[in-house]
C-alpha cells in the first residue's frame, strides 16, 4: 500500500488496509508484493505527476498495480487509457469490494475502469438530510463500525501521531478548487464514531490525534449542531493515552469565537490554528469565491493571540490568481508581514480541470507567476524564521517522534505534522518515541527550534501564559 497526498489519504489507506487484512491479504514489502495498491493524489499538477511516476515505478517491480484515491476517482477511465501499466483504476465506489477486485486482478480478469461523476450529486442538497442518505454512498474514511474494531482500520506505521477523519467533502465553491467534485458534499462523521476510533488509535499507541477533513469548521452543520466540534474536542482530549489533539483545515470565514476559545483554552488541545487564508486582497478573494479581507483576517489572528499568545498559526496562499494586480500582490505581502504566521505554504496559480477559474480572463503569464512565487516564498521564509526566533527563551511541550543515532526530534504544540518545522532536542537523556518532554527553546534554525529538556511541571497552562 503506497499513500500519496494528504493526511486524509492516510486515513483512507489504513481503512483499506484493515478491510484487506480481514479478507486474507497480507501487507508486505514492495519487492515481495503480488499487488501494489497506490492511493493517488489529484490535487494539483505536481501531485498528479508524482502519482503517475509512482504507478510507473510500481509496475517496474513486476507486481500487479492498482490505482485508487483522488486521481483515480477524478479521471478514472481517462487515466486507465493513458496508463496501461496500471492493471486497474478504481474509484471510491470500489472500496467496499476492494478485496474482490484484487482477486480479479491476480486472476487476470479485466475490471472496467472507474467512470467519474460529480460526487456532489450523490447526497442531498440539504445538509441535515445527508447522514441518513450516506449509508448508500461509499465515503472513504467513514468505515468505522463500533464493536467491529479489528476490521475498521489497520495502522501502517508506528508513529505516535495518527490522523483522524472528522468529515469528508466540502460545500464551498472556491473557483480554483476541484476537490468537492470528486470528494463530494460535506458529510460529518457522528461524534460517537470519531470518539470510538480515537480510543482505538490511543490503544494502538497514538499520542497525538490529528483531526482532518476538507473543512473542519463545518463539522456538525449536518448534525444540527454548529457547536459540535467545540463539544467534541474536550472529549477527545480526555481519552486515556491521548496527549494532544490537533485540529486542521479551518476555514477563516467560518471560524467562530467559540471554536477559537475551545482550541485556545481546552486542556490537551494544541493551540494551533491551520487557517486557509489563500490571499488577503478582498477583490482577489471575491474572484476566488471566498470571504474575508486583510483587516478581518488580522482581527481573527488578534482574537487568537489574545487568548493564546504562543499559539501556532499557519496558512497557505495562492499568488498569480487571474486578475491579481500589483496592488493586490503588495497587499498580500503587507498582510503576511503584519500577521506574523508560524508557517506559510506558497503556491503559484495554475488552471485545474473543471474549475470556474480555468475560464477566467486576466490570466497572468507563467514568468510573472513564478516571479511572484519567488518573492512571496522569500518573504515567507524570512517571516517564519523571525517568528521561530521570537520563541527563543519560551517553554514548549515536545512530542518525541524520532530517536536515532543520538538525535532526538519532535514537535511542539504550535508545529503541525511534516509541514511546520520541528524541534531538535539537545541532551535529551533517556527518551523514547511518544514521550512528551518539557523543553526550553535555546535557538532557532529557520522554522526549526533547538530545545533543551527541563525537569518539573508541565510547560504551560491553557491560558497561553508562560510560567
């Protein structure tokens, strides 16, 4: 099982691995595999290329190759036509019977490639009507069945961090994004299912639960409870064995004061805000079919830091969007400078199949986009390094993720998995993966922190004030 793309795909792969294991399939190293299942990503062009390259590399092993995941769902038969090296291209609707389809592949039986459709049409338009209808729709990552715990999911690594899916799909219509068309309408998982899977993950050794979805701020809107996430967070944090709960994928326009307070002040919940601003110029945001402005985003950041001065705040931005003027670009630079974010992902705009923005006029040439990406990336690198340097002298709680050849690394509350930097622990002493250490920041190296272990009481209270 090879997983590409985001943490949501990681959940889907582990659910597929659990299903296959129950049907007698055994996970082995790639060089021993009869079948390689590649869970593809179809988000942007670079991700699609990585998916194709991985499928081709899998075919070179001599094993049968099956493509699943977002790229397979999005392109289906078209992908199969252009990539004959894949023995099958399967969509989400194949997931419940994946073991049977792998049997077919091994037996040399032909499987008709997935035929894509707009998955938003598969659930009712009215959100509260969706949970009842969802039983008839394959929704990856929603397969947890209370009481059938051995069949729901199988961990694919021994990391102390585990992604936990809150919901799938998205109801927003951002003009640059194709994800809702192949992931479907927004659908929350019932709280009892989330809590049950969280408890199982803790039993498997997970110390940090990383809550993922396409839009976590919408959680509960189809459960007739807009405060559902605020209610769920303390319950998740109270599960035995869980040291930290982290929320990802917050939509700024939907981030209510109550949710800000819950994340900033609930014991056991990381003071971490993953806010997808995308831009700050109001005219650009409107063309993106998004809401907000430089001042409203800065007000949200101020609200967060009033409650939790040391909170981590990260975001992604898109530059070179159709119609972006020099003034728009300058406003984005000003916003980032004033916002003092801890991590910034920078993307240059590119047309995506089936999106509204692909038909917009006012397209910028590739050289201009590349130049703006370079400028914003350089600024972002400088800003996040300054933010990291500001943390020197403060105390952090570090979840240890790697101890190897005398080097100990992990992440503090303000650092999300893989993308937000890490903490390098000097002189850690006796320590193991999964331990949580109280440390003092002694230096910074770009976005990374150098920390030294200290003994005593927990590193911080939930007001965000340093002891």
